[in-house]
């Protein structure tokens, strides 16, 4: 029986949550601005940010681009069923997904499908090539079902702390 890695939950003080809410909203704030907004000293802020990074609470700091403005307006949800559920094919597929730039997110799931991919491309034709020539021909994939999104009603990367 395989074990599932469960990450230990990190205790977050109200001060930590305030800092995290602020940087989720605007990670480009200077340390001085962030310290003032969080009502802590710059030294305390620096120490807490470093500790939260070491604990893995802060994974990364990125710039989020507008997909439509950079020409990646077409978004698909792709449900994948695997041909085999043995470890090697699953690892091979997960590596494929990791190395496929158009796959923005990938979730292993319970239920009718094994994985859900969120895929962005410039055109429907680009998605068709990806689906037909790379996803469906992958030896680990039994079949896939895709849905094109019409519009995005909500999108956030901020966790509700």
C-alpha cells in the first residue's frame, strides 16, 4: 500500500496572515512599504518572510501575466484517463505534463478521470495539434476529453487567509 505524503500544516500568527495577505495582493511592494502596511518593523518583516520561505509557506514570487493580452487567450480543460495506473506510466505522464509549457496546471483526481489539465494556447488549431500529436499519442494516455472555456468569471492566486 502506497503512503501519501501529507505536508505538516504551519502555524500562522495573525501577523503572518496579515503579511501574507499583503504580498498575495501586491508582491512588488518594497520591504519598507510592506513593513508599514503590516504594522511591523522592517527587521521583523525580513525575519518572518525568511522563515515563511524556509517553511515552504511562500513557494515563489512571480509576475502574473494577462493571458489574453499576450496572445494565449484560448483555455481548455482536459480530462485524462490513463491506460495504466502503475507507478512508472504515471510518473512518465507527470514528467510529460511538467515539460509541456502549454499545460498551466495539472491535478490528479478521484472519480471518473485520472487527471485534469488546464491548457492555454494561442489558437484552437494549436490546441488541436497539442491534443492530437502529443497528449493522445502519449503511451500512458488511454483517452482525453476536452472542453473549451468561454470566459473566466473568477481567477485568483490569493488564498483566503
